[in-house]
C-alpha cells in the first residue's frame, strides 16, 4: 500500500521537479551573461532583460497568465467600447415622453461640443494630452517630484481617466490571484489602465478620445456625460456652454461632491477660477478675459433629471417589459436606443384626466359609504381579524424592523406604532402628516384603484394606458394585474355560441339551473345554483341578445354548458387571453382572473370583425448607429368568423340601447355623435363577487377602451351594487375618455367611425333589426340622471351563489318580439320600475349612496 502512495506522490511532483530544474538551468545561464563581461555589456544585458520582462509582464496581464492578474477587456471591446447610454422614448405624435437609464447619459458628437470645454479640460487635467500616447511618463516623474515636496497630485492622463470611466477596470475586472497580496492589487489595476490607455490611443484619434471622455465622465447629480451635465446645471446644450460654465464642469472632475456648484457654491467658484487661470496659462484665454470671468457669480439653472420625469410612467414600464419580451438582446437602460411607441400624448392626457375625475368621485363615495368603519370584511360582512397585522408583514418597514430586532417583538411593535412624519397621497397633492406606520397603512389600504387602456382594433396600437391613480405611491400596474372579470367574460361564452351557429335572435329560457360541481376549497362535490343579480328568474324565453344586454346569468351558464367550457376557453385563448382559465361552469360568469390588457385586446378583435391583433406598444426601435433593430408588424389572426364577430357587435350595442341594458349610461357620453349615427358603439359591464372588481369595456369601430376599478385587497369593497357595480364606477372612466376624444377636433374626426359593411348581407331578423331609442338631453347631468335607473346594478357576480350584472326588471315583462322591436317603450318601463325599487329601498332604511 505504501509503494502505491509513493508512486502516486512521484507522479504528482514530477511536473514541479521538471519546472524547478529548468528554472535553475535558466538562472545559471542568465548569470553567465554577466560573469567576466565589461560594464557596458552588463548594462545592455540588464536593459534588454528589463525590456523583455516588461513585454512579458504586459502580455501576462493582457492574457491573465495562470489566472494571476484577472480578466482584462478584449481588444474588440476596446475598439468598440460600450458605455451605458440612456434611451429616449417617443410618443406616436413625436414627443419625448421619458427616458430609460441606469446612468443618465446621452451621446453627443465632438462637433456639437463647444471647444472651450476641451480647452478647459486639457489645461487642467492633461496639459501634455497631444504629446503622449496614453501614458505620460514625463508627467508621472513630475508628479512624483511634487509628491516629495508635499504637493501630491494625480498623474493620470485623460485617456487613463477614460479607461476608468468607460471600462471600470477597478470595479468590474478582478486582479487575479496576485491581487490578494497587499499592495499588488493597485499595481495590477494601474498596469491594466496604462495598457488599455495605450491600446485606445493606438486605435482612436485624439478627437475621438476627447469625445468619448466627454460622453462618459460623471458630473454628479445623476448627470453622466457633457450633454446631461449641461442640461442639469445650466439648462443648456454642450454647444452653447460659456467659458465660465465649462470651467465649473471641469472643476467638478477633481471631486464631484466637494465641488458641486449647488451644494458647495463657494468651493465650486474657487475651483472654477483655478480652471480659468489654467486656461490663461495655456493661452486659451487672455489675462483680461480670465480676470473678468473670475469676477462673475455662479449662475445655475439646476434641475436633476429623474427616471420619474415625463409622461405615462406605467406605460413606460410596460414598454420596458415589451422590449424585454420582443427583443431580449436589447437593454433599454444601457443601449442608448430611440424607442418609438404607439402612445398618443393627447389621448394619454384625456385618459389620466378621466381616471382622476372619476376616481375622486368613487373614493368620496367609498369613504362616505364606510365612514367610521373598517372596510376589510369577509364574505359574511364581518371584520377580518388581524387584517392590518397580516398586511403589515408584507411591508418593507416591517421586514427591516424584524431584521433589526430579530428577538425583540416589543421593539418592532413600538416602532410600528410610533408617530413620525410621513408623506401621503391625496387627490389634492402629496400631504405630510404625523402618523404611525400602522395608521398610515390603514389610510392607504382604503384607496380605490383603477386601470385603463385604449387601443385601435385595426392596428393593435395602444393609444392610452393608465396603470393606477398615482405612480409615485403605487407602482403596481393595474392594467396587467390579475383580477376577476365578472360579466365581461361573457363575451367569450356568447362568441363561442355565435361560432357554433346561434344568432342573437335565438332564444333561451331564463330559469333556475343547478348542477353538481367540485368545490376546490371544501374539496368535495357541491350543488351550484347560479342566480341572477335581482335574485329572480323571469321564466320567459328571451333572445340571446337581450340576455347579454341584461347580463342574465342563467342564460350565460346554460350557453356555457351547451357549447362546452373547453370551447369557451379555446375562444378566449384565440382572442388573446393567456391567463390560466379554470375548466368549470363558473368560468362563464368570470370566475378566473385575467388582465385588463387581455380583455381589451379580445373586445378589439370583435370590433375588427374577428381579426385579433396583439396589443402593440412599440412601433420601431433605432440603435445609436441609426439602424432600425426592431419594427412592429401587425399580424392579424382570424380568431372569430366575421359573422360571429358581427353578431357580437350587435349584442354589445344591445347592452347600451336595449331595455334593461347594463351599459345604457354609456350613450350619454357619446352624445350627438351617436344620435346622429356618426359612430357605432357598444359595451359591457362586469362586476365580480362582492363588488371587489368593477369593469367596463367600451367598443367603437376605431377605438376600444377598458377600465377596471377596485381596491388592492379584494376584501375591501363597496357593500352594495348601487355604488360598486361596473356601470357606476368603471363605465364613467371610459365614457369621460371617449367624450374628451370626440370633442377634440382632430381626434374626434379620426375616431368618429361606423363599422364597415359586412362581406355579405346579414338578415336583420337574426340579430334584432334596427333599434330606436330616445336621445338624452344635451345636459350631461340630465343625461346621466335619465339613465341612472337602467345602470344601477344591485350586486355583482356571486359565482357560487348567484349574482351577475345587476338588472332592474321592467314592470311588465316584454315578450321576445318586444325586446327586438320596441326598445324605446321598454326602456321607459325599465326606468320606472328601477326608480320605484330605489324609492322602496330608501324607505326601508337603506341609503344606497352612503
């Protein structure tokens, strides 16, 4: 056994023994070069040895010999350096709406920079710039001489500083095994900087080096590069920089914090004057010019550019995600791209105004509704115990306190309840208050939130996108959040039925239906009896059109069983829904969570005669070289047969025009464009269980808009449909937006459209024929009032116990033919019944609006 160990040891040591013999042989040979030789030969040998060692050392550093020196930038990286550049985001109407950046830097050409900046830079940072080749050995000797006299200064050339700025050798590249030896690390880093500086000088002109330096240097205050710095400190461009301004910027390079003109004006002014004196010394300024400039006060026009500057913050986040999906090789935060989006800034402004205007009302109603009470309730209406405590555990403040006091829960509780200054969101602007973390959370969770999106069905272009009520407070985008769609999901049920040959005029009976379903919570089979919103079944055979318009749950569930839930799921997926959908009967009433973006995209396909086009946020991306690296291409997919889509258009119109339609109040926002038949329109409301989610999708031939309203926590919601239904909360957002768009001279002309003729004539008897209705008054308030009773949905879709889009039954139940041909008369009947019911409920003590 010992012989085997000895043999193995000999095998392992053999390479080291061979190296040792060779080194000894080389050393003996090298010593022989000096023995008996005259001094001049010894000198030549020593000098040659030094040069050979230097060449060997350089190559060893470049190629990281035996992993001793760490990785260095390759020659290709040096010849084609990549610096983090900000990307600009453009709207469809040609405006810059913001930037993406990790370092706020915008490139600028040498010719677009005032030469006075380079004169100030060279005279102060590297007076021998045009005489060296990256490393100034003469300057290094002078710096060493000054250091011995107690006047230490830097000896790095502009090119060496460029290496530090551009390649970040000291932070992004290691120093290998030798770097672990004290004092050797800085030697290796300096060596790399000198080698790379020499390579840069060999592959670039002096002008290119100055341009790269100006574009990469950090001027503090989130200003990287001369273009951003000129804008940040003086609100000007590099071409318009004055000598005293250029001197301030160059003076900051010694220490951006110490010589920042905003935070340390006196030190900045003193340093500026040093730079001006250097410019005089090197004949870039006359004595008179230098002295007069020194007397000038600092004049700043300071404004730090933030990632939150600009418009459409939620949309910009969505654009970043869109680019990541479509162009994974591009990085909008570093690649210096020009990103051309589909957003229209005018429509975005209208959308944000509509959301703010309506959500103020919704919030006021909600606060009055729950005044003095905690709104976090379970399904039975009881306060959820420990809701705030559990919610706190998700907050960063709580996690930080627990990390600081891991074994001291009393301290955590103390600081959570300790009052301190906090900045809170209000609709009148941010407000500072003295409040504990617990109380501030109670304040914030009471807010109702919204999401809104508008897109063109023929192009897929997203024209407006509002992710919530305030980006600085809530960054989570509600356009892409997963929520229950309520009755807006019925589109897929009815569209599947139309695909399979039914028409809007076909009838189904509104009657009780029950079935055995599997309860995932209880993990057992149970009997499910979905009910209508009003808790009643009319027992009549009504047209499918009327059932959709009134959002009759029993008919939707029955149709789901007829066509098959898997087919409904397939239709939804064909229309762009990527969210997982449960193969269960309750899916027909919107039991599975989906995204607002998906719902708007699906409804857009209906408006586009069944051709689905994926929502498009970016039309084109151009790189720094001006090359188009991405261009959107509309790829319509015929998700529905054109006739099925046509029928769904008519069914959506019915929700707005027919007796008992849940979207009737949408008419008043369309105004004269609708009454004069200059625009076709329709819509669908949706309200989920307990009114946690309220939806509305408005459909016109040129623009489809969707809105969602609800709290972030689903247990926080209105108690009655009168306040919490989709027609009351979400519909006005879409209505106000459409109203503003149609009132805009240019946009109104563009989007005031009617549907194109169908490829074939469709028998009106199959979809109900023409519909006549009374035009509302010109006064918006009167119009809303006249439709109020029709749009009051008394509760939401109770998926396991009933509910659906609320419906006020007319006093006299119309026959099917009356639903099709006597819309005007039955609308009035519905309004009267609705008014009587509201009056009766108020008399019984329930105030629907408080």
